């Protein structure tokens, strides 16, 4: 047999395999390219449709929002898109009254996309609905997972939820620690920060007004000639605080050697115009936060440095161009407390003061003639916390973190 009659040489076979493999590889790469191209097109369309679905939902068009969501949920499996779609679908389920379906969709968003940036938000929504449905233990487990794995700013709501649970068990110290950690983790001024700050503030006020001793409180023993006024002046505290902290009903009935609890504090106040908030500060930072009503356009509350003047209970309102309106009169807009703001800088108004209100709906909005106003019970609370000459600063924006 001649060499020509022999089959293909090994070299030719190998060459054919290489050529075939190269062609196959090229076809596969082209296929992958086009598949990736198509996927990116699908995902881009999904993002656009998801945004439109959200817009329709917020406009109240549930049917059209659901129509846009269906293909996204059916075809897209992207950690950047799918959790958002599932969360929106859960909101649609809730609107329709189907909480079981909402739970199912939130669970998928929370558990099936662990590497997604949307996962903490999905988990928080899932835990909140579990809690609403009475499945507390499951909710707490999800909150604990978020606390452990989420970035600080995103875990703050979980800390608040865990703190609420501790508070319900009367473990106030554990609750305070969780709320305080949430304040530190949350973005300054955010909803989560405000929620935590007001919870800590409520605890701070309860502790300072309670007869129970605290790490900051001290005890004074009454001697001959003492009055609550002289004791308050000596320790830079208010008569109202001494009355509350010692369950005293009559400021004139002190006994020789009677022990009184007091808490040394050097408070200051910052009023933030942009958010309509009043921050009560001590040496540790924010002691409490209050919502305030401020001056309406044309009567804007004037920024600058002030101090608290001589405070009044149940004040008479000397309405400009009208005359005195006595306390208790339904036309007296000062409510039950008046804390005048004495200017510490030139060209500041001399008629401003922090006060209560007869109209609670004006708190938290720009509606006054320039004075900061509080709900009456909170005005009474603040009145009993701060002494005359307490510094007050009114600013457009306040952020101590940026101020160093």
C-alpha cells in the first residue's frame, strides 16, 4: 500500500480539530456577545419600566404599574433590579390587601439576592411586615441579621426595631444603647436618626424628671432657710425640674434635712430653620429634639444668637395693634409657656420667644409671626428643663458632625 492510500495524517486530523474548535469557540463568543447585548438591552428596558411602574404606583395607577412589573419579575434576575421590583410588587400586594403575597415577595427580595445593595432595605421591609403580622420572633431574627451585615447607615432602622423590643420587655438600658447606636450610625438628620433621637430624648427626659437616681444625678439635703428658688439658683436648675424630680406638689413645703434629687446640666438650644427642629443639647450632644413652628414668609424667624430671658407661665399676649389678651383666652396664641429670646447680637429682633400654642396644627410648619412655637406639653417640658440665660442659636442648617 502506497503512502497516498493511507488515511489522513495525524497532523491533518489535529489541524482539522483546531480549526473546528476555533470556529466553534468563535461562534460561542459571538453568541455570548449577542446574548450579553440582549441581556443588557432587557435590563436597560427593565430599569426604565421599573421606574415608570414606581411613578404610576405613586400616582395611584395600580393596574398599569402591575402590568409593567409582570415581565420584569418573569424575565429579569439581576441583583440591582429584581429586589426593587419585588419590593414594589409587595407594595401593590399590600394595596390589594394580599399581605401573604406581599410577605412572599419581600422574603424573596430579602433572601434570594444577598449581595444586592437593595438587600438591607428589602430585609427591613420584610421584617416590618412580619412584625405587623404578629410573627415577632421571625422579625427579630431578620432585624438581627441586618444589624450584623448591613452598612451602618442602613442598619439604623434595625437597631431601632430591636430597641423597641427591649423597651417592651422593660429592659430600658439595653433599649437606650440600641437607640443611641442607631443615632450614631444613621445619617445626621435622616428619618432614622430623628426616630432614634426622639426615643433617646424621651428616655433622657423621663430619667431627669424621675425621682430614681441616675449616673448623672446628685442629692442635696435641705438646710434652714432653703427654698426651691435658692436651691435652683445654687445648682443652675429650675424649680419645675426640682418639683418633678422629687414628686413635690408644693414648692413652699420643704422639710429640714429633706433630700432632693437634682441633675447638673448646662443646656443650650439650637433651632434649625430648614427642618423646623429645636435641638436641646447638653455636654454629651443631643439631649432631645422637638418639632417647632416657625415664621411664615414675610415674618421669617431671624437667625442669630440669643439667650433665654425671664420665663413666664400662662403668659399674657400683648398682640401688636390689639392689646393684652389674658392667659386662657382662646385667642392667646402663646399657649401655656413663654420663654423670651434676648438678642446677643446687634440688629436682632427683641420680641421673639419660644412658646406653646393654641393651634397644634401650626407646629412643624412655617406659620407664626416669627416666634418658634411648640406643642403645649413640650413647651412645658422645655420650660422646666432650661434656666434663664440658656444660650439659643437660630441657624438655617445645623449639622454638628460637619462642624467637627
